[in-house]
């Protein structure tokens, strides 16, 4: 068996690159040979610092809960600062969440030592932070020095109260910056600096920051994916600066532009078409309200406006318990007809979640009309194994016989799989939320 001490440093460096920060610090503290292997630039290609993740890995309670834990945490923190001093020049992909003065100190070390960054994510999880002014000025200096960044994500970096504050990125980043996320950040700033980002292909904003001239300009150049994000921290929401006609013009100037919306808010939006306009090139909508609501007819109608573009519609409004029906719902009391229409009117739809009770027969009819539904997310507690579809929906005798033979529980999954051409399964409630959270938790 091979011995670790005979392993070349370049190989060890590659192995260490896959470790978490907690494990890298353990390597750093272990022996001289392994510490030398950490000198390999590849070992530090990723630096991810989040106190919550670190504490989950270090402490049984998820937080320091004893004097010994506090001492361990203090020693770990000092080692992190030392590693940034020694290896910061190698760090190209950095993720840091600021939640305390401790993590702010780590951030400042990064600002001082890292000058070859290609991907940078900065998240502030503090409601109040006395170092806001220092954060803003240091971020500006850091980004001006790291002007070859390709992907930049800044979340919850607020500058409220600073009128027309300058953005810390712009002309110097125009050659390399391809992806920019500024969710709940720089809300009082003018976004004119974004006009210079002529190679930007991906942009994320809150609804309040949408600007017709900006989007028209960027879409005519290189912008292909626009993410519009509203979560519980999003203060401003409604934005009527972009009319339906203007969305049409944006599409003409940027025919390849795709809009992705994540709306995790209790505010009304679709019912009044205040925000989602019919001519918006909407590709995906992830929709979450912090209350349990039924699908509204207007929601499905609005989605049908985007039949030529929509590929994903996910509703995961909060609900941990299945429906408890006193009596079986009839066809007219369910959302079956609306969802069948949605599947027909949006032939490009690939991802669709079902969190309302539907009959197995209606789901079969949906998939029969739309064979692109490769990611049909259906909770087990949302299926009623009945066939009460009205005759006017079953004019085709082939599908009528197919549904009659397969709507039963024993045949249902296999029938859906046969229509899709790939294996498909009903999801347990916990599995449904695991999938949703894995994909969309970064927006929350």
C-alpha cells in the first residue's frame, strides 16, 4: 500500500482541493509535509466561508456551546486568517457570508490578500453591522483590483441612505464579467455602470431595479439570462416602469433573452398583472407564498401568455402537511381543467410542480398532451385515483381507453413513464421539498 509521505505534493494538493475549509484547516495543523502540500495553488481553488456551515461541521450542537468549543472556534478562526495571509494569492473562487465581526474580519483579510479572484460571492446575513461604510469602501477597492472576475454575486449589501452611490464595478470589468447577481443590494444606486458590461450574459436584480433602457441595451449585446428575484428581504417590489409594449421592444432587440423569476413573497403580483407582463420572455417562474393558497385561475391564465417560452413553473408555497379532505373533491372543485389547459398551452414546459389535489386521470391527460414534462413533480398526497373527466375532454377514444386502463394506483406510475419515455415516480412529501430546496434555496 502506498504511503502518504511518499505522495507527490502536486497530487496531495489536488486531493486537498476537494476538502471543506474545516478539513483544510485540520490538514494545515497536521504536519509540515501536508502544510507544504497546501502551497499547491490548486489546493485553494475554492475558499468557502460560512460560520453556520463551519459550526455544523465542528460542533455537535451546531454552535459553540462550551468554553472548550469557544477556544476551538477561536483557534480555527486564527488559522483561517493565517491561511488567507499565506495562500490568499491562490484563491480564485471565493464564497463568504458575513454574519458577525468574526466573519467580517475574514472578509477584510480576503480584501487585503486576494488579487486573482475569478468568481466571488459575498452575502451579508447581518441585520445591522457597524462596519457598513468600511464594507462598501473595501468592496470597491477589492473589485477594482480584481478586474478579471467572471462571476460576481453580491447579496444583501445594502447602501440605503447613500443617494446615488457609485457601484463598485463597471468599465474595468467589462472585458471579463459574464455573470452578475446583485440581489437586495445597491438599491439606492443608479445602475448606469451596468451599461458598460458589454459581455454580460447573466444578470440578477430585484423587481424594483428593472430599467427599460438598461435591459434593451444589454439584451441587444450579450445578455441572455435575466433573473428577477424577490424574497422576504426584498423591500421594494412593484415596478411598472417596464410596460408590456416595452417588453415587446426588449424582445425585438434581444430575441435570445430569457427571463427567470423567483418570487418568494406574500405580496400580490400575478392577479393584477402588475409585474409579470404577457410580452415578457418568461422562461421559468418559481413561485412561493408564505401562506397556503389554491391556484387561481388568473395565475394559470397569465402563464398561458408565455406558451412560446415557458419551460418551468414551480409553486412550492409553504405546506408541510397534506390536505385533509372531509369528502372527495369533485372535478369542478379541483384545478384539473386549469392544469390540463396549462400543459396544452405551454408545449415547451419541462418542469411543473403539482401541489393541489388532482385526479390521476387528469395528470395522465396532461402528460398525453405534453410529452416534454420530463420533470413533473407530483406529491403523493396530491393524487386522487379517480377518473371523472368530462366527456368533452376525452374526444380521442385512444386516450380515453388509455386513461380508463391506467388511472388506478397500480398502473399509474408505469403509464406516466410510458408517455414520457423515461422512468417517472411519485414523490414523497419530504422528497418533494428536498428537491425544491436543493434547487432554489439560494434565492430564499
